[in-house]
C-alpha cells in the first residue's frame, strides 16, 4: 500500500476515535455514552485488524477477536443495566 493511503487511513481512524471520545465525555444521556463506548471499541478493533494486516502478525487478530467479544458482552451488560436490570 502507498504511504499516502496509509496516512489518510490512520488520520481517519484517529479522527473517528477523537469524535467518539468527545461524545463519550460530552454525552447528555447514559445511552449516548454507551453508544459512544461501543463505537470506540469498534474503531479500536478495526485499527487492531489493520495493524495486524500491515505487520503480518496473526496474533493481533486473536487480540482483536477477544477484544470485540469482551466489548460486545460489556455493551450487553450496559444495555441490561440501562433497561432496568433483571426483573
């Protein structure tokens, strides 16, 4: 891949992380912050997959997979809590 393409890609990923962190901090409701946290973990997982591809390390794909599963479980727990918990 060309260096210009990679620079643009990393700037876009960084911008997305910045905006989702901003929403995480400045979110008015708990649901806004939960969605921002999920978006942040999704972008970070994509970043890990990109770095694994560029470096040719399959171990980072395993890390990204575990990270995404834990993120999904965390979002489910947050959604359950915001919905009122177990009834």
